[in-house]
């Protein structure tokens, strides 16, 4: 990860050092932007992010005149930073607030955890259960990863320590059915939040992707949390 940012920083530095003239045209900056684009892609920046950064830089630089005290390099860096902020400018979301809304509506709030194998979905469920309970919510855990060896046993280890009920079926059972049972339990016992595990999967496995699609169709989760490896790169958005 450090190497990735070092390469990106070097490319941007090279880009800005070439911006020394007082006015720039599209032709002037075409080669420079092309070099920056290559550097961003080589640094594993997503294509749509690269396109946004390139467009922002092009609009900010092309055809502008610069005063004696104005730095073209600073303007370029400002446009790049602005483009990155715009791409990352997600709407704020509070799981606690959304769960509170569901509780006021008199229904359980369902959170489904998805992701690759071994990225920490089950452990994250335990951590989130603790956070929710610390904020006054009651929880039930759906042991709906019925595929991985010891997945149910792992939740059986966490649930008693948290004093949380766990809904399970035998290994190999239908994941959607396990979550459905957990939702029925939550409605009957007035439990606020259902935390549902799922088997690890990759987007290239059509059968497993179809299965998680069924889970979503049947149970309609209020929130889907993707638990992924920070080094996964652009595969994470496929």
C-alpha cells in the first residue's frame, strides 16, 4: 500500500513540475495529463475515479491565464484534490440512526454482511453487536453462513459472551431460510436488530452470487455491509 502511494505521489509531482508556462491550451497539457492518467491507473486507482480527476484537471487548467504570483502547479494540485474529494463525497449514513427509525416503526432492522472468504465478516458481526448493545439496542444473530466449516461454531463462541441469541440450522441449510427464521424470532420477541452472516464468495462464482441474490430478494435487508481486504484493489467494486 505504501508503495502504491509513493508511485502516485511521484507521478503527481512530475505532472505539476511541468506546468511552468503562464497560459495552457488543451494541446499543452494533453501529454502531461496522459502521463498522469497512466500513473493513476498503474497505482490501481479505479477507472471512473481517474476519469473524474482527469476531467477536473482539464477544466481547471485549459485556457486559463495566470498572474505573476499564481502557481500553475498549486492550481493543478488543487483540482486533483477537489476531484478526489468529489469522488469520495458519499452521503453520511448512521447505522444507529437507521436502526432507531426501524425500532420506532415497530419492526426489526436487518443487516446483512457480505464479502470474500476470510475477511472478518463473522468477527465484525460480534463487534457491531457490542456497539449496538452499548447504544441500547437488542440484537439477534443469524448464523446464515451454512457453508464454511466452523462458521456456525465461531458465532456460537461469540454469542454467549455477548449474551445474544443466535438462530441457526444445520450445516448446508438454506441461508435465506436461516435469516427468515431470525427475522420471525425478532418480530416475536421484539428484538431491534438482526445481524446476518453469509458465506464468503467472489464475484466470479455465479452460483454463489445467485445465492446471495436470493437472500436479498427473500429477506430485503435494510443495510448490506461489505467486509473486504484493504489490499483487494479494483476487484472490490466488481
